[in-house]
C-alpha cells in the first residue's frame, strides 16, 4: 500500500461514491481555494493492484519558506472503522508529507457522533462513532478542542431539516403567522444571476470577513455544473400595499364594533380589546405609509437571499442574510421556509449550517440558534477537528506561537 497522486478525474470518481462524500472534497472546492493562496494535491492510498482504499483533497499552504501545513476539508475519505487501514494510511501520509516539509495536516471528517432536538431538551444521544475519537488519538493525532463557540474550521454542530418530512403546519404559531403574512404580502423566492451577487452581498457583508470577490468566485466555480443557486426573496410592494389595506379595513370594522359595545356596556375586557385593536390599526396605518412610499420608488425589491450548495442528496445553506431596512417584513423566516419548499421534491436534507453547542441564553449566538431551532431541525454533533502530526518537534514549536490561532480562527 502506498500514497500516490491522483488525477482530477480519478479523485472525483472515487470521492463521489464514498460514504463521506461532501462538497468540500471536490475539484470545484480545490479550484476555489486555489484563488486564496492554497496549492492542492489529490492523494490516494492504493494497494498493490492499484485499487484506491482512501483518498483526499489536501489543501497546502506555506508557513515559512521551508515549512508547510495541509488541510483536508471535511476529509479524509476512508473507512474510519478499519483501524488497521487508518493506521497504515496515517503512517504513509506522515512519511509522504514529511518529505515535503509538512509540519501537520488538519482534517475534520463529516462523522456524526451524536444527535439531538429541541424535543429532547438538547440532550445529545451519542452513537458508536465516539469510539473513533480515542482510536484517532491513539495514532498520534491531536484533537483540537473548542475554547469558544465557532472556533473550529467547520461548525461542530449543524442543524439539518429532513426535507421529506418538513411540514409548515408543524412550525410554531408565530413562525406560521410570519410566513403566512409573507405569502399574503407577495413575497416569493427567485433565482439570482451572477450580477445579483452585488445585491446579495449587501445582505451578508456585516456577518462575513470575506470580500465580495470570494462569493463571486464561489458562485462561478460551483455553477459550472449547476451545483449552486443564488436564491433571493423578492417582495411586491403593490401586492403588499393591497394586503395591508385589506387587513386595515378588516381591523377597522372590528374596532367599530368595540366602539359600539363601549357605548352600551363598558367592562374591562371590552376596553382591553378596544385598546388592542387601536394598536393594530395604528400599526397597519404605519405599514400603509411605508408601503406607499416604497411603491413610489419601485414595484418590487430584493429583501433577502442565500447561497445554496447542491450536493447529492442534500442542499447546504452556505450563507444567508436579509435587508435590515425591511426586517419588519420577516424576510429571513420566509427565506428558509421557501428554501425547504423549493428543494424538498429533489433532495432529502437541508443543512442549515452551524449552531453552537450552548443551547441556552448564555450563548452570544442565542439568536442564531433559536432562529434555526424553531424550524424543528435535528442537530448533529460532528467528530471535530484533528491534526495529523508530520514533524513532532516543529509542531510543538509552532504551538508556542500564535500561528494556529491567527491562521485558522480567521478562516
């Protein structure tokens, strides 16, 4: 058994049929990352007959003129239950890359070690994959622990919606109400084009460190085989104005009814209902003014959007955002609902991307967690992040510097 370099085609053929296949272990992702200072290898571990037993995309970056590190994003593609195979693969990988002046290779395979839901009070039900952690550590592999939330290269917890089981009627009442209003107000999900990246970036620029060119490149690379969609939430202000006026008129009739009741019989319940109706009427009037002003400027507008990766049986929301100016329309709630509805005839799962492992108000990401959790996902905990050490003494020297924090926290 030995390490060999694979062609683009050889790697792609192996990767797409592997149980751990994912969009980060693809030639498309390699091409994307080559724009940001990474070189890359496609390596395979082959037997004497030339059969590939393991493979990985290895991204490569220099630390100094004479030292490098590697990163196998969501890799390696290997049977982690075959301990002898993994051990011999690691030994061969160390030897191969030590000769190329590598200090370590970071990897974070998509191995699920547990799952939980809101219904379980976020108590994680762990599976046999947790044994893999100790087996990896016994092979001189360092597991990196989180000191704070979202510290690792990839989120350790991800929220997944089973699209085949997604049912709008099972959402919380306030989510159903918000989504229904969006539908009544003429919101719809449309497919964006490359020129719309400029509009989309305005929705996400406050939550990303990447420049707009990063998302342009992402879209251009993955759109070559239709593996990515830019989806945008569009609102029709004419329809929105009509719906608000109709709601206002309906509430005005209710308000008149309470006025009549007060004239004949006054009680606290009636007064409370009247005051509540007054507040609703005032809110509708303010919305009518906003909608009228918007309609004077434009008939329609984009108010939110997401980049969605399509890979085999799942879609992944790479990043999403919405216009703060139109937050009162709840475009983010509609966006996720519309994504689920759009893709459920064709895919089994939607990866909503990361949540934190702190499922309470103590987390500074409590708002993000709560938004995703209220769509009733299953939350999967992944095995985490590891470093395969190629040069022990150089790795120890590197740990004493701030390199790892500076390099990977900003990834």
